[in-house]
C-alpha cells in the first residue's frame, strides 16, 4: 500500500517542523509549506490524503486557504490548527471546511489521534462495486447519498466534518431531497453509530399526541394510556434523534424541546420524575424558519439551539448531472430487491429524465424508476415512463413578476399556479412546493385562496 501523504502548512517554522517530524516518526510521508501560495503549488502537483493548516497565517489565512482548497477539490480532507479550543470555535472551523481541528499549543498525542482518525475515515467518493448503466468511474456514494455534482460533494463533506462534533444539526431542503438520509449519514459516521437512530416526522403526528410520542407517558396519564411507554428521546438515548418537519410543532412542543436541549432531561406525560438522556438531535425543515420566527410561528431561542450547524440540501433540478446516477442506483437496488435484471436506461428515456423538473425531487425519481421497472424488459425505454414525463408535466409554468412585487403576492400566485398544475391535488402541490400538506392548508387560509381559483 502506498504511504499516506500529508501536507503541513504553517508560517511558524518551529511549529511546522515540529508537526512534520512527529508525523514522519509515525510513518507518514510529509510535505510542508510556509503559506497558502506554496501550499496550493504543492496541492496542484501531488495527491494528498490529508492537509493540516494553521488558522492564523500572514497574507492568506487558513480560512481563505480552505476556500482555495475547496475550489480545487471539495473532497480533500483538511484539519485546522486553531488557537481556540471551545465547541463554538470548533464548529466555526468545521464551517470553514475543516474535517477536524486541533487546538494550540499542539499536543503530540492529540495530533496523532486526530490524524489517525482522519486517515481512517472512509473516502467520501468511491467507485461502485460494478458498473451500472451510465455510472462513471468515480462518484460519491456515501451511505445512500449518490452524485458527482459539486453541490452534493459539499453536502457529503459537511456530513463528514460535523459527524463527530457532537452538536445539533439543522437540515434544510425541499420535500423529497433526502433529509433523513443526511441525518442517518451523520449518525453512521459519528461516535454514536453503534447506538440507536430514531426518526420522527413531527408533522405526521397530531398535536395531542406529539408530546407523548417524544417524551413518553406513564400508565393512566390520559385516556387510552393503559401502559407506560418510552418516548422517542428515551429510545434514542446515546444515539441520534431525527426530527422532521419541525416547523409544524406547536408552541408547547417547541418549549418542551428547548428545555430538553438545554438540560438533557425529559419528563414523561403524567410523571414529575426527570429522566436524563444523552441524545444528539438532527432536525429538518422544508420551510424558512427565520420567516416563521418573524411571523411569530417559531421560537427564536429554539432556532438557535437547533441551528448550531446547518446543512442545505439542493433540489434535484439543481444537480441535473446526478439524475442518471441516482436512477442507476435505484435500478441496481430494485434489481436485487425484486429479482429483476434491468441493465440500463436508453437514450430517449435518459433525455426525458434529465430534462424533467423533479418537483418531488429524489423521492419522485425513485417512484418513477420503480414504476418503469415493472413494465421494462432489460432496458428502461421511453414507453416505460409515465405520461407526466413524456408530456413534460412538471417542467413548470414560467411566472413573471414586476420588480417590487411583495413576497406574499409572489407566494400566493405561486401556490395557485402549482395547484392548477397539480389539478387541485393538495398533497401533490405541497410536494411540488417543498412544504408539508399542513403548511399548504395554512397558507391557503392565510391568503384566502378558494378552490375555484385553481380548479
């Protein structure tokens, strides 16, 4: 096996040489640079397994260097050496693009551990076990996150960066973009991977039951509570709890969740006894929480508790180069699940898939591939795809607004146009708009939109 190659960057010669000698003693091949410009020359010439850079440097600092490295290759692993050792500054270093961080003064034992852990992290991009359809030689396959686009590479890098920094994560993305996949990937790459991952769609649970669902209840706490029951926080103890559609939570639930995040303790419904829990929360939303805060519908203090680290998932229409890769992944998966032997997608069908708007995102693509495989023989052809693709439904109707049009007016028109496109189907329209059905009903009421306006 080739030696692991590391680049150390620091404008302080003594610090730099100290790290180089320590790492060479560990058997690594180590290059060094005294600044960003020299570092980029080496990065352009060699393939590095890991880069270690100081945060504070003259001329071009570590933050600017990280941007340069990300532009060159967003998958390069980078460790930041920083004079700060708090969680806040650790998260800041991660936000800048670092995989991990080492506080100054550098502890030799800590350096060796962090470098060893970084080297052992599986590569974020790897070749599939077998070629399928149009899958290229190299692409991202991280858990079930598939793609080769720069935006998805950045998402995967963020997941790897934050996995072992034990703070809450907020994931934003339209319906169907894979927010739960991101949460699972964070869990699986973290030190909590051996514990339980629990997912809760808070928007699918009634307001009357959500408190009991999250925190549990005691026998007799309410009508129908014939037995005591653990809540999702207890089920996820020492693991990860994924809370989807958090924008739908009531004020009461928001307050209770804030208290748990602050104290790491829960109380079951019908009990005064506190139960300690050790849970990492990953929350997700398809609505702009800052807008909801302005409207008085979401607590600002809870937002800041959840939004310690932020990951935004791009819609599928913004990563068109990933569409056929994901389609091929689903073909391979469904072949194994259902005993099929679909080998590829023909060119005409591929063009339709690439040019469709995918308002339902990856979830919609999955369902269409599954449906096409029912009728397909050995190749998915145009005739195997639903009429919505063949007729171009879902490409969207262009809507023009004059500069200065208020945002509520824009949103109202967009909702009406989308409902017309969905032929009045509110569930489909909500998916196309990237919001929950409950949110759509609320907006219909807020904007006083009547059925006759879109029927």
